[in-house]
C-alpha cells in the first residue's frame, strides 16, 4: 500500500459525521486526519488506526454532538414501529421456522443466563468492604509453593517499617472448640484477629466498639447467628463463656457475614490471646519460616503505589532470608478482588474459582449460543428466495440499506426477546440444578436475581438477537431490486449455499466434541472409582474423632457385633489429603520430603496392605518411645536403600523429622494421593500416645441404616456435643473425584443441548429443502425413481455434512484428551474407539431420523397433485 493511500477506518469517519455538529465536523475531521498521518509515520498503520478510533469516541462530547431534530426522531420512531409490526407479521406467517428459532435460542440462552449470574456473583465477592479497592493480602512464595498465608514476623515487619499503609491486620486459623455457656455446650469455630481487624474490613457491629473489641486478651466477637446459637439472643455483650478450658469475655456482636465473602467465620478471638499462649520460644511461632497458619491484610493509603511497596517487601524478604539455609521466602501483594477469582493458593481461606475455569464455562456456553444463532442464520438465508421480492419492493419504494438491515435486525431481536421469556423460566429451573451439582458451588455462589441482573439479561438477549441476525441483515441489504424483481434465481444469496453447509458442519462439530468428551470422560471417571489402590476400602467406615480419645471410641464400637475390626490413622489416604516431613538416610547423606501417615498396629491388616518384607508394628504401651517405621518400595528406590531390596532394607535406619527410626517392614507400593498423581516415597509411623484423626471401622452388615444408628448411639456415649462424622471409604473416594464428575455433568448437559439445537436446525433445513424440491421429486417419480432412491438423494447431502463434522471432531477430541486432559493423570485407561464412535453413531441416528422422516414423507407424495398445482 502506498503512503498516499493510507486512510483511517471509514466506519469511524462515518460515525464522526453522524454525531458531530455540521459547523465543526470539517475542522475536527481535518485535525484527526492530520494526527492519523503523523501517527502512521511514527507508530505504524495499525496503531494509528486504533488511536483514530479512540479519538472519534473521545470527542463524543456535549459540545460536539448535534442536537436531535424532532422530525427525524419522529420518523425514526415511526420506522421502528413499522419494523416491529412487519417483524411480528413475518414471525406469525412462518410459524415453524419461528418456533425452531425461539426454541433453540431459549434453550441456549438459559445456559447463558446461568453463566451471567454465576460470574456476577464471583465478581461481587468482597464488594461490600468500603476500602475494597485498596485492600491487599500479603502472600508468600517458598520455592515452587505459593501460599495465601504468611508469617507473623512478616506482618509485624511490614506494620513497623513500611510507609504508605493506612491499616494492617493479622489473622490466624485454628481458633475454636466447645463453647460452654451455662448448661449448654456447643462447638464453635473462628479466627484469631488483632485489634485492627475492623479498620481493614467492613463487618458492621451490632454491639461493641470496633476500635477496642479485639484489643484485650481473651476477648471474643460473635456473629449474630453464633450468638443466637449459644444464648438464643444477640444482646450478649459482657457475658463470659468457656471455650474448651479458657474463659473469654464477649466484647462484640457483629452482623452475619455476607455469603459473597472469602472470609467466613463464626467468631473472632483476640490475637493477643495467641501471643500469650505461644511465646517466641514455643514452636517457632514468631519465626520467619512459620507461615502456614497466619494471614496478613493491609489497606494502602489513597496515594500509595503497590509497585513501590513491593520493593520494600523484597528488602524485608532479603533481610530475613539470611537466617534460612535450604529455602528462600518472598512476599508479594494480592488485591482483594483477585482472591475469589484467581489461582488457588496453598492454605487458601474461603472458596476460590480459577479464572481459567470461568473462561472455559463461558466459552462452552458461548458455543451453545452460537449454535442457536447459526440455526437462525441458516434458516434466514435458506428463505432468501421467498423474502427477496419483499426486500426488492421495499427498496423500490425508497428503503435504503440501513432500513433493510434495521428491519431484519429488529426481527431477530424480537425473536430473541421472545426466547428470553422462555429461557428465563428455564433459568429458574437450571439455577437450582446448577448449584446442587457440587457442594463447592453451593458454598461459592447464590445466583440471586437483582434489577441489574435482569437488565443484563435483556441486554444479553438483544446482543444475541443482533449476533443471530447480522449476517442475514447484511446479505439482504445488498439485494439489487431490479434483478430480484426480474428474476429471483439470479439472487446472489443463492451462492451462499456453502455458508449454510459450513454452519451445519460447525454446529455438529461442536455437538460431537461435547458428546464424545462426555463418553470418554465418563469411562475415565468410572475407571478412577474402580482403580486398584493397592489396599482395600470395601465396607470400611472412617470416623472423624473430632478431638476424642480413639481408645474410648474403639472400646464402644467393639461392643457391636457388626464391627469386624478397627484401626487408627492420622489421615484418610487416596483422597488428596497429604502430610509430609523431611527424611534423611545417613549412609548416603541424602535427604528429601516424604509422605507420612501415623497408624496403629491394626491398620495394615484391616486395609489389607501387602507386606513384602519384615513385620507389622509391635504393639506398645502408651508413652513408649517411637522407634519403628514401615516404608513403601518407592522410598527404597528414592534413597537407594539396600539396592531397593525389601528384604535387605529391614533393619536400616532413617531419620524422619529429627528422629532415628528403624525400618521394620516394606509394603507394596499403593496410591497415597489420588490416581492423577505419581506414587511417591511414603512411610508409616506408629505412635502409641497420639490423638489420631480417624478411627477406621470394618463393617459386616446387611442392614447399614440400622448399623449406623447403633454406631451413632455408641458415639454419643463418648461425645454428647459433636454429631457423628462418619463416611464410608468408597463414598469418600467418589467424593474425591466429584469435581471431575461435576464437569462431566456440565459437559454432558451442554452436549444434550447442542445436539438438540443442531437437530432442530437440521430439521428446519430439511423441511425447507424438501418443500423447495417438490417439483423435482415429482418429476423423478414420474420418470420411475423409487422411494428409496429419492430418500437417498435427499438425505445424502446432510449425511455427508455430518460425516465431515465427525472426521474433524473425533480426531481433535482424541488428541485433546490424550495430550492435554489425561496427560495430567498418571494412571488412566487408554482412550478406546468404541466410546468415540458411540457418540458419532448416536448423533448420526438422530440426524438420520430427522432427515429420513421428512424425506420419506415427501418421497411418498402424489406427483400428479404436485405437478397439477405447478
């Protein structure tokens, strides 16, 4: 392109002429063109055009916009009324095609409405805080691990040394226990928080002074709901309660926390209480590396720059890291708005939705909506012959391109708004179904309707209507009235048959990807649930001890005839819960982190772990010194213990968390984490005096509800405060993969919608095609063509399009699962062609039913009747 031919975007210039006052438009356009040429030389053509467009919008000011002409406005309103009336008549006249379009758009838009409300909820998280735009959380990076938590030291250093901070608060997880108020004892949970908590966050207090409620040690702030739970009333200021063994004074009662808050708690206890209970020498509470329980939030001053503050954080990290040997810790700021929508961090507080998952969900919904828009485009273009004369007459009597476009866009928008009414009813049903898909979603969103949401629904429907009608509107606006009224067969729209075919292929391409992904994913999900973990989980009930004595619970359970055996464990494995500590092998001076579980001598037999060498733990009396460990095969390989020979490894010594332990047994490798993870080095430890997390009970019963009732009765003999928290191992494994199951349900539902919408569009296309080819079919029948040949003739084109869509979709789906999705799952079943072909054959059967039913009807028509009408 020559330099003299470079011009700004024409549509932007036309927009400038449309809104700008006549007396200044020439000068303004000249100035903008002069700037455009200057930017084109210095910054390039692309950036120059972008700047030109921005400037055109920027000059849309009160002093540049022309005053509206009353007559023009009146004419425009009359034209809009005409558009609405004509569109209504067209919709009523073509009932079948209108019904197909309304149904397709309604079904697809209902999904869009759910996504809109869901994203609106996520965007509204923590929006009730007055200083939300200036609130940041200090997060910690330690090697490859990024934590939402940080150390108390970091919080105090920032508060003492950094300028530009308006307020800072320290929080700590772990407050809670059994609250005793009078004769009642109830469980309660919460956070430790310092005196500045209410300076950072906007949680209104019903009773108490926000500046002092958390100042003194043993101060307690309750939410409105927790106050009612404990006392039955909310005005409880000054009352005393006992939490486990400590007495607290209630200094404040706050309003209940909004659902869309990442901070959720029943109570707040003063942080100064923790400092009294845990002095500097106690377990490194005040050490730089103690960063897994504490959280720091701060409010920047209005003129503060977060990037400048980051430089100061780097200096603090550099100074404190001098005392570390094996790791380097760095601090950074996370805006409050990025907590609920962002990457899930270690020790995250509150629910988090990955932004990538939101984009995927929105993208899937957009695909379904576009499929319905393609239906509208296809059917509108297919009816070109019938509507071309209407457009030609309109143009003859003076309608311009803009009027024709307005007419067709108005028609598509009206259909979209009609579909919105139906989709809103579907939305009310889908909203509850979506929330109930997973407990995570119930905890994450409310999907509440507001006036702003309703307005966004209307705007969304208008946008969908414009998207659906823009291509037909553009094509019809270019019709030459002289040619179309003389011979409609010369209409250029008939050249767009490949466009219609391409849209059908795209529709079924996405439909096949959805349905095939569902089938492949379901097979993998089923294989995860039935996977051989290396130990048994059948009929094992895991009971959360909730701080009770394991021996006391087991004693009561052994009185039940249905209980075959019981063991103790710190964690329940193969669910994704992990616990690890550093281990060192002295002979090679090699050290690394290993996964651990603390068990008793009954655990391995109860779960049927395979002991390759050595023996089980030796029972010890309470208070005995820990001296033994049992390891898996992978640990021997990782540390090269006895050349990985299980028999020779017996008697070797290792150091775990500073304690020397003797290997007394080696178990066959099993899945400590979920199936998607590699088998890692793992060790069992045995503590005779540990409060274990769970009791594992082997059940043999033909009446599980009755057995559970007896177990609950035995539990109440030990703990009258906490309800029984017990789940069967197999149910817990199913729950561990529930996110995968939830995604399958979503994709499966979208697959169903996509196939339905595509099939409705195909049905409309078949109806139209067969109607327009009645004369041809009749002549062929007169010349001797059989009904079977006519069905093949009419349907082969559509079947070919579906085959093309399958030829593209199936390999892409296979590669996507093989190289992307299942690449993250170390142990998975190979993808088989049966599940790939089932989806294709199912869609083909539905499509053939749609095509065959109509073509059979036309093929059996009486040619004499048809030709007589011609």
